[in-house]
C-alpha cells in the first residue's frame, strides 16, 4: 500500500529555490513536509508515502514550451510509481523515478 502525492520540484530548496511563485513553492514544500512526517507516523502500518514531481508539463501552468506532454508525464509517473516500494517511504522523486533533494 502506498500513498502517492504529486508535488513539484519547486518544493525542493536545493533544486527549486528561486524568485517568484512563493505561495505555490511554499504549498508544495508544506505538502512534502507533512507527508514526510506522516510517513514516519504510519511506518508501523506498512503503508508507504512518496512524493513525485510530474516534470515540466504542457498544461495551462507549464505552458507550450514545457518539455513533457501530459501523456508523457503520466506514462513516466505510472512506471515510476510501479517501482517504488515501502523502502522508499518518505522520499521525493522525479517523474522518471530519480530521487530529488529536499
């Protein structure tokens, strides 16, 4: 059993810190912190918790110059989600399954 959250690389202080979008960045960082703490709280239940960045996607927010179509993002996310296990609980990943720094 796995709780999967869609976050954003903009939540990463190391990778996503930059000017602008303070509220969006803060909300995604808060999501990650809450879920990382929750992962520790429920560890004994055997339910894992992970966070994923969907990539820069061609949506209203991402715009037409984004590098991924929605279908590409979802395809990568589904494959990556299939590969995570309980050992990954509390971690943050890119859409392609590579770990992301907090």
